[in-house]
């Protein structure tokens, strides 16, 4: 039976890995310098690296670790050394997700996250797939007279190759594998497009073709094959992508119309909206929500995958992994945070044992 936290996921989703489980510190939080600890891992052993490094000169996390550099350049250099090691241990179909905070200096926003993202891609080791924006529904209340309160943070999704694991329907979905929609569809769906076709300057042949294609896509929506659609008609709607050369622009030019089908329950946007986490008893000054980690686990990992967090902090990544049937390895330089993370994980109910691959080659 599936656990309540993993609806719709089954053991068949477990991905094979090339390492031997007994040789790796599965489901452990290790205390020490992450750059030293990560060098003990073999190459190509981790499915996902997800982490939030200490922000530049923002807080004292204890342990004298990263974030205390005297310049942004030195901070980025330190972070990139670790990033290269993260890429080394990442599987070819794996992903890296980094949440990097920004900093004001002399009333000037330093753009630290974007400097990091640019420097990471300039290594030539990774591609940047997305910037996912975390919108904080309860940002820290501050009264600035000359600027607005910051209420967002970026999460950068990097990959080593184009063949990365990606379960799109699992992202921010209560059910990771939603079935085709069976909702009742009104009889007026798409009727406005018939009126626009009649009003357009399309030729008679183009209008006939447009009506035929529109009827087909309406039937797809009514039977649940397609969730929804949009239609663009030459002379009525603006050209796609500002008229830049592309498939839809060419269709609009040569056929007189183009239809955009949308599959799944909703468009998956690059935004996560959730409150800032508050965990009772935690001494960590910056806890990112478990819900964010879970969203990325569902999107970028199969059940049973190995996840690395080189800045484990309060243990949010480990908690999410335990709840969703993934394995984790975590590092932190602060002994108090390591102990708290272990205690926090110990209080979480595990995913059902049958969701883990016991052989795990």
C-alpha cells in the first residue's frame, strides 16, 4: 500500500544506480567540511544535488564556514569549487538545484544569485534549464523608505546533459501522475474562435481548414485527450514570439491559423508560492520549506534515488527524502545543526519499505 505522502507513485519508478549502497553513507547527516566530504564520493552516484548555501555576509551560521568571505568574488570562487565537485558526483541524467540569496551593499543590490548562475554555466560543465522563483507568502516584515521588501528567491536548475530525468506532472501536484481530465466541458467551448474565423481575412479554403481543425481540437477537449487549447488567427491575433521565425509563426503565415494544445491539469509555471518555514526548536536562522524540496524531488528524481545536500542545515532535504521514499546524504559544518537535523529526521515517518529498492545495485 502506498503511503499518504506518495500518492500514485509505485516501486516501478525506482531508478537503477551504478554504485553499491553499502559503500556510501546512505541516509546520514555528516558533520565536517563539505568540500572534503564530497571528495569521498565516487563520480556519477547522485541523482539530485539540492541545496541552499550560506548567503554572502548575511548571517552567522556557525562553524566558520562559507559566507564569511570578504568579497563577492571570493564567495563565488568558494561556491564554484564545491559546485564542480557536485557536478562530478552527479549522474548524467541527474540535476542540480541551487538556491542562492542576494545581498545589498552600500544600498546596491549585488545580484549574487545571477552572478553565480552565469559563472556556473561558464564552467562548461552544465546547462541552466530554469530559474524557479520562490514567492514567500509571509516575507519578513521590514519598513524600507527607499526600496520594496524582497519576497522572492531564485532556485536554479542545472543539468549535465539533455537526457535528464524529468517527471513534469509531479511538480506541485497532489498526485504525481494525474489522469486525463474527465471534467464536464460546456457546449460553448471554442465557439468564439468560429466567430473570429468568420470575421477574419482568411481565404475560403483557409477558413474551411481552420474550422475543421478547430472542431477536432474541441472534440479532444470534450473526451479528455487535451486539457485546453488556444487558437491564433492571422490578422486577428498577434504573431507568436513577436513574429520571430518558428513553427507557429510559419503556420500562421502559410495556413492562416495555429492551435496550441495544453496537456495535463494545468500549465506548469516556474513559480513556487509557500510561506517561509518555521520549525519549533530549530536554531538555524534560515530554513527553507520542506514543500519546496518535495516539489523538486517529484520533478527530478525517481523513487529510491540518492539525493545530496552539501549544506544540510536544519535537515529539510533529509525530511523530504524520508517522506517521499528517496535516500539522502547531507553535510554541515556546524555540529549543532547536524544533531538537530538527525533528531528532526528521526521524528518523521518513513515511506513504506516496499518503495525502496533493497538490492539497489
